[in-house]
């Protein structure tokens, strides 16, 4: 992982003040900064303000892309250094027809950009009358260039202008520390290995660990010299009375001094019957002929008996068969219609399966697919031996959740902002509502308030993981809604964030207009004037969401919807 070394406190690493050519006023001494340049068709202002970086010909598009008109500068760290950008600020102003949307952007490769939220800079025609815009950006690092852009778009005229002053990029430029050991690449003799640096300890490994050009025993500070013991019989165990110390390997020697007899091989005699087995050990007996060193009745001098063991270690046995048997899994909690595959060890020639103590005919393999509740056992056969019946395995069928649903408000949205769909509930149920076959994000309660026509159902899951779909409820809207009729109800702007204007061209004095929230609460009521037009202030009582406007005329009920987005 690439790292940095030294002071990492954020500070100004690039600063432009007011030079009309775009030259920076200061750049971190361990980096190089470019002058500000115009990108993607942005134009300059030879007749602009007497100071600052002045631009025009901004994009008229209301949409931002990476190739939208902008200014750009770069900062590149010197060799061995890493640059990190953490925040930036700029003093800006625009003329009235200048870009109404400005975006700060930063990249460490020129292709992928991090951006802030678009904002509108101060608007006036006086040079130097700027406001300061800041961005605490996601930290971005590079050992090459960092690109910084200030985009402008959504201008109403290409003659619109922007004046830039006092652009500052904050961050740090410190030594690159690729291995993260606290020593930079200029000081670390191997910056790819965190164990090697001027503060490390020299050890016997053939490497200059502490970067002093001395390796292993040549360094008087070396630690970890190795003690080697003579191994005359080559059994891997050394003579504790014969040893030397070295930083490297010594031929004919080993790293332990555990040998009780360095003139012959010795073997472990775990069962104490005088016969050993296995590989040579440090201390033991000279014989390695025991075929079962865990049983003192089994050795070359023992008498053979018919019990499946090779007692006298002559290689002949009449058994040694593992007859243990069990069923996996031992418990299966199933939902209706599910199956489980029971499995026994595949070490027998044939099998018999039992359900509730009765043999299941025709089931002779090591597996059984089952779905019915009860207890199951298996018996294995190998040659003339039997395992006996296994411990029981159980199938338990879990209950299904209730799939009832009711509609206390009916299913017609006419004159209603929503209709209530209520599925069966239980503290251990989970829910997911669907509309027209598509899961509805965040709709995981047993109650859903439908605000649009469509086919709705709820997938109910109980604590056992069993699921049921409720019957599909079709929600309709049978009344006239919105524009397009001789008698129309109009809400503008839509969405609204402060004031809504509502007009009903078929209104007569005395008719009542209501605004209803998504939960059915009446938020506003007023008697319409003869003009049929009113103004509604959207205060704190109006949360973000979709609201229903209702007016009942002499001929019909009319509704319209609008969205509050503050």
C-alpha cells in the first residue's frame, strides 16, 4: 500500500490570488503547480476586471458533465513525495447572465472526478465583490498529478462572466512511504518492505535490515545468532554436548540438542510395550515395529485374536471396520412443500432407512430425500457386519404465516390521497409490499398506504422463514384528476417548496378546497373566492411528500396532486 511519511497536517499547498494570467501565488516547496487554464471552450475577458481570473462563454446547458466549461489547475509532487488534497475555497462572483450553477471537482487521474453539490455564486456587476465558496472534499492522494476544476454552466448568455479570486487548495505534500513503516522513500533503503528501515533491528536473514550497509554478522548490533548441534546419526536430533553458534546454516548440525543417544535411531513407545513406531524421536526404544503403539496388547510379540485387529503386526487383519453411523442433518425445520436430503457416512455397502420405526422400502443408498414430519433412522451394512440403528433425525414442519389482507378504506383513490392496505401482522412477521409485481423500496410494514392505482400484494415471512403471498388488491381511481377537462384544477409550481398557487376555473364562490396529506390528514381548508384562485404557504407542517387537492363543484369532484420538496 502506498503511504506517506512525515508531517501530514492539512495546510495550503496551492494558492492563487489575483493574477490575471492565472499564475499561482504559492505552491508547496515539494510540488509544482500549473497556472489556471480555461477548458472546453471557455473564453477569457481581455476587457474584464483588472485583477482575478476572468472568464466568459459558459455553457448554456442545465446539465453538468466532465466536459462542461471550466477552469483547471494541477499540482504535481516532486519525486519521492505524495500530494493529498483535503479541501478548497475560492472567492467568486458572476454577472446576472453568467453561470447559475458552479461545481468544484477534483481527480487524481483526470478521468474519475469527485464533485461537490452544485451551487450558485454571488451575482453582481462590481469587480471584486465576491463571496467565498468552500468544499471539504473527500481526501484524494497521488504521487503524480492532482487535477482541480471549477465548472460553470446553466448560463443565460455566453456573455455572462465570472471573476475568480483567492483560490486555495489545502492538503499536504509529504515523503512517499510505500510500505507504511514511517520512513520515506528518500530515507528507506527498501520502501517496499516495512520491516526494513533505519529504525529496524539487524537480524540473521541475509538482509541489511537497518539501512546501514552492514548485513547479518558483519553488523555488530546483529541479534538472533543461531545455536547448531552436531547430529552424528542424522536422525534430526542433536547432541546437547556438541554445538557451535552461527548466523548461517552449519552442515551436519541441527537446531535442537535433544538426542538421548546420538549413535542410533530411537522410536517413541507410546504404549510402553517395548516396541516403538513412527519416525525417529530424540529419546525412545531402538525398535520401530509396533503396528499400534496406542495399544500395549498389539505388538510383534502379541498373540493374534479375531477381533478385527492385527495384534501381531504381520499385516493381516480381519476387521478394522468403522461401523459408526449417524444422519446429517439431525434436525430439519421445513416449510410446507420443502424437502431435506438426509445423508449417512458413505462407508457401508448398503443401507436401510426407517421412519417412525418402520422400514422405508427401496431406500438402500447413503442418502434419503424426505419431506414428511417424523423421526428417521438409518442402519448400515458392510460385509457381515451391521452398524445398528443410528440416532434419530427429525423433520419438523413449520407453520405458514397468515396471508390475509383487508382494505378498510376501499380500493378507490377518488377523493382520497391514499387507501389503506392492511396485511396480517405478528411481532415475528416480516413484510415486503409489491406493486405491479415489483418490490417497493422501504415498504416493509404490514400496512401500506397506496397513493397510485395498481395491483398490490404483500409477501409475509414468519420467524421460521416460511413465506406466503397475500391476495392481490387492485387499487383504482375512478374520478377526474388534474388537467385536461373544461373544469380543471391546477397547482403550480410542482414540485413546490415555499408557496403553492392553486386555481380552479369552474369555481363558484362558497365551494370548499381541501389539501390532504399522504396519511389522510386534512392539512388545509378554505372557501374558494369567485376567482377560484388561492395561495397556500407551505410551512413546517407540510413534510416532503405527495399531497392531494380536492374541490367539489356542482357537477363533479376534482382532484390534483402536488409534491412538496423542501
